[in-house]
C-alpha cells in the first residue's frame, strides 16, 4: 500500500506536469490567431486543438485524473468551445478558450484551500522540504491571491473576446498576463522574504537581504532563525 507521502508526491508531480502543459499551451495560443488562423481557418484549427487535447489526455490522463477531480469542473468548457468552433467556424469560441483555462486555474487554487494543503504550500514544501509549519497561514493567503488573480484574468480576457479589438485580446493573453504573473510572483517573493526573513541556504540573495532586513529584528525573523538552528542541530548530530 502506498504511503500518504508517496501519494502526495505523485499527485504534486502530476499537477506540475499539467500546469506546465497548460502554461505552454496558453502562452502559444494567441499566436495561432496571428499566424495559423488566417492561413487555415477556424474549423481546421479547432479540430487540431481538439486532437491535441485528446492526445495529451490519453498520454497523461491516468496520472492527471486524481488531481483533476477537485476544482477542474470549468475545464469541461474547453472541448465544448473547441467543438462548437469546429462545427460553427466562429473564432469567438476559440478566443474564449484561454478564459476557461484561467478560470480552471482559479478553481484549482480555490479548491486546494478546501483540502489539507494549499497549492502554494505544496509548492513550497516541494521546493524547500525543510520549510517550517508556520508558513501554512501565509501560503493559504497567497493561494487565495492567485485564485482571485486568475479569476480576474478570466473575466478580463472573456470580456475582450466579445469586443472587436482582437489586437487587444492578443496583447493581453499573449504578453500582459505573463508580465503580470511575473510581477505578482516577484512582489510576493520579496514580501515573503521580508516578512519571514527565512535565510536557510545563505545564498547571495539571502546574504544581501539579510543585511538589509536582519532576522533578529522581528518576531517572525527570530522564529525563522530558531527553526533553522534546530534543523541544523538535528541533522548534524
């Protein structure tokens, strides 16, 4: 019988692979309208995307099944939109696909708050296995932030799809969304480092940031120092 930790690790790897697949697909998607759509038309593109989606699920369907059970209901709209676009030939349905993807991401983040570990906490423990337990409330807040972020992007991109300004839709879905994601990630990283002052690995950034924001000056920083000291004491004994 598989251990709980093994199942969690397997689920997290499955989620990572699914998110990576979605990220690559969404990043490339607007360029279909710039290059492929004028050349091949709506229906052939929709059929090709349906085939690609079916193929990816056939290859990874079993490993993706469990993490997709919770919070993935909006993703059902993706093949529906592609099928309608294939039969009707209306590019509007193709433009709405990224909105459904972002809505699905928002749903995943929100649904993880109802489970034991939020998505952000899972990511933190995947990247930093020695992370302390006191990060959990913060991780839940960041998870909620990303849920709201992706929901807002879903609404904005859907609204743009119904306008005649396709250039704006292409700009937002192809460039602005990723710039905003990087900006939010950078700001969150700096806020996290400044709040917890958790300088475990003592790399160049930890050394520089530690001089600007000494951990001994705040209660959270002192708690981080204590955790790091106890960790090394336990693992060096």
